[in-house]
C-alpha cells in the first residue's frame, strides 16, 4: 500500500479505491448528467463563461470584452453593466415570484421568520435609502459586524444596490480585529447589533463595536439592529437604531446599473502570517461565477429544492453560497442563527426535517464533530428530503466522507467535496453530482471553465503523484487584488510559479486523474527527507474505527529532521491504545508515517471558521510559548494540551 519516495515532492501515501457513480435515479432529474459542459469549456473557456454570464445573470448593458488578462490582473465582461441586488431580488419579483420564500430563518432560541423575495426587496430598498441618508455613496466602504440574522443579508444587498463595498467581519471576532479591518478599509459606516444568540446566551456585539470605533476615525455612523435585547449605550448623533431608520426610510430605491468591475466587497482573510489581507471581489464576474457554480454543483432546482449552507456570512462561503449564489438563483434557503449543539446535539437534523432541506452544505470540521456525537443524533430525524450533500473548508478525510455519505446522505445523496478559497470567490474543484463518479476524500476535477494543474517544486506539470496545486488561467470570480497592497498580491499568489496562480495547497493526482487536496504546503512535514502531508496521516488515523478527528504536525527532531506528532479525538465511547493507532497508520500508509507520539484530547485547537491550527500544535509539541492566539476559537484547549506535553516531557 505504501510507496514513499525520496523525491523533494510531497509523497503520495494514501490509496483510496472506493468509487461512487451517480445513481440512475439521480441522473434522471439532474440538470446535467453528461460531459457536454466540460467539452464546451475545454474548447474555449472564455466563450464558455460568456455563455454562463448570459444565461445566469441579467445585464443592463452588454459587455464588449469577455476577459482582459494582464497577469496578475484580470477583468471580466468589460463594458457590461448590472446590479447585483437587482439580480438577487428584483428579477425574481418581476418574474412573479415575489411570494416565494427566500429565507426560512431559524433563531437559536427557536423563534422563526419566513421571508419572501418581495419582503426582502422592500427591506433592501428601504435600507439602501437609509444608508444613502447617512451619506454612503457609490465607492464607499461599509463594515458589517452582525450575528446570523436576516438583517446581515439585507445590509449586504443594500450596499450592493447602491454600489458601496461591504466588508463583513465575523461576529465572533474581537473589537481589535474589527478595528484593524475597519481602518484598513477606511469604512464610513458600521452596521452591528446589540447582540446575538450563541449556545443559549446573548453575546454582546455593540460594546465590542463601541470599543473598535473608539480607534477608527473614518466611521461616521453606526447602525444597530436589535436582536439580543441586551443593554447598550447609544452615542447621540453617531449611533442609530436600524428600526428607527427603517421606520422613516423611503420605500423605493431603484437599482442603479454598476460597471462589471465595480468593487462589490472586501473580505479579510488572515493567512498564516502578517496582517489580514483585504481580498477584493468585483461585480459581473463574481456574480456569474457564484450563480453558475451554485446552480450546477448543487444541481439546484429552485422550484422544489430547500437549500441550507451552515456557514456564517462572515466567511466567503456565506457571501457566495448563502447570499449571492442562492439568491441570484432564486432559491429557497434555510439560515440558522446558532450552534449545532443547542439545545441538543441533534439541532441541525431537526432543522433538516422541519424544513425538508434537500441540499445541505457544511464543513469537514462539523462532520467530524457529528461523528464524535454518534449516529444516534441524525437517526432521531427523518432526513429523507436530502438529495445532495456538500463539504468545504478543509480536506475531508475518506472516513469522514464515508460517514457523511452513509449517515447523512443515507447512501443515496451524491457528496460534493468543493475546493476553493476566499481568493477564488467561488467553487473551483468539485464533482458535478449528476456526472462525476466520486471517490471518498477526493474533490475530483476542476469544474468546466476552470484550469488547475499540479506542478513539482520547479513548476513542471505532473500527471501522477504529489505536488503543488496551481490554477492555469483566469476565472470570473478570481480576486482582483489585495486592498491597498498590490505588491503582496503579486508575491503571495503569483511569484512561486510564474504565470500560474499558486493557491498554497498541496495536491496529488491518482492514476485516474482525480485530484486529492493535501492541505496547506506550510503544514507539510519533512521526515527523514520524505515530504509527508499532514492530511494523509490524519486521514489514516481517522480511518481507525475509534477515531473521530486527528491533527498531525511535524516537530523538530534531532534524528529525523521532523517527527510526526499526532493529536487525536476519539469517537463517543470508543477507546484504543497509542500503539495500536501507530500500527494502524503503518498498515494504512507505511511505517515512515508512523507518529512518534500520539496525544489523546477531547478537542483540537481550531480557528473560528473551524480550521485546525497546526501552527499552535507545533508550538506545543516543540515546547514553545504560543504566538498569536487571537484567531483561536477556544483557548483552553491549547492550555490543556500544553500541560500534558510538559508532563510527558517529564516522564
Ligand atoms: C483554504 C481556503 C472556500 C471556503 C472556505 C475556506 C482549504 C477549502 C477545501 C476542500 C481541501 C479545502 C484549502 C484552501 N480548503 N476547501 N474541499 N478540500 N481543502 O476558505 O478560509 O479562504 O480557505 O481552505 O487549504 O486553500 P478560506
């Protein structure tokens, strides 16, 4: 099974043989069940995207140039004009679908709101006028710091309607993180709430916002949505209740056509080092990319499907696959405010049952948590409405994929593992559920219109084995730069492999040409000259029936350069010895990948978006003081691990 080589490339250790072709029953109703989209796109990708732009988006003025590519900058649909909010709202209402439900909103405490496209349009027009009344103009930046409430969607669409760029900051971020992002964007207005619900309690947002705004000279006004009911201080002249502004706002705000390259939003992403980067996305190309991918990757039938993406609007997944993609497609979706384990561990499955969710999109970190909680939780509910289930955010371990397929998809639903980034704007590598034969753990192939290749250290294209994932030509949703930092844009993405976009991820190709993501290349370990991906060792660990989740890091080692250290969380009720697990890894992928030490832990340190923080675990393993922990979701997890590392060094 194993074949480690001494090459400088990333080793290819894990071999997954299971295959899942789409069922005939699924194909019978699928939007696409043949390869024609791939065939057309491979002939002329620009023409392909132009067709998508015509079919999926409504333009006020047609473009004259499909794409202009002056590496590293691309422009799409130049000369074209459109309004994103018009595409997400007005066109559906004009088509007679005003009474269609856009959002089934479920608050964490159990309160609900049912919002139609007509209601959303009214609300967005009024809030657009309210923003204008506060002096917001086309080209300005507006910061949004809200819980998962419908007003977050309204605020984003209102900005789009009037041509102001929004910069959403996840509600779990600190006041300092908010202040840094506001200052970098030089935002004029901040939209926040008194507080929101999380794990049964109200978490305050307005006090954090106040603290941030005390060091953000560009903010002129703060709009406050009432949600938590917690006490807040309103600063006369600066702060305004959302409901007060809305009570007097004019009802009509015509959607003004914007140029295709008008800045739609900034979204800050932290990267591994340095200050957060304000990733820039524009209008026509972005909307085309997310509308097209949301339609085909999820096989969306807007008349009958109920779609649910569990991300927060503070991340790119929320922007592209809660707000812009689904609403542009006229979908009906569920938005849930809170955590998956309130009041109990079956909350998500009760929501699937209640709203008859048919398309479900979540993250591997959530799936592995569901594995930890056990199959009893989904089994309490009728999940027969589900048709397609998706995953995004990290490599999905084959065993987690299988668990998801069997216990949530009930063996019936195609699993779409979607690879993309904040920078790519939309999904890039993914199965098409009616076309692609999937393999557990593989994101399969680039979508029609996308060019991806794996290259070695020198930039030579490889067709088999491990290397670096690159994108070979521009795509409509690609980032247009880093706000205020063109040099960093060039250096981060375009300098390692000239002429190619380097995503920072390792990937490998198998004999059938399937792509397997291997995690961030910064995480690749070097053990006795073998370049081993943390993802493959983690997947080998998770393939043991007792293991729910694993994080693997390379720690400095006098003999082997780096030694593999694993942190493992067991499934509910399971137990296994360290030695059995080490042998299991050896059996699955080879002795070279055997962890030197394994620590059992009830939790792993994660970012607030659920990514494992391997850098911190490396610090712990090497006995260093912790660096920046501000993006950590729960700091106590690391303190506990540090304590145990110190104890084991004393042994
Ligand atoms: C990084 C981008 C895209 C929305 C959420 C994350 C990792 C994402 C997958 C996947 C393997 C994945 C990559 C990527 N990633 N999806 N399906 N398989 N890895 O957005 O925070 O910008 O992170 O997430 O490492 O580079 P992001």
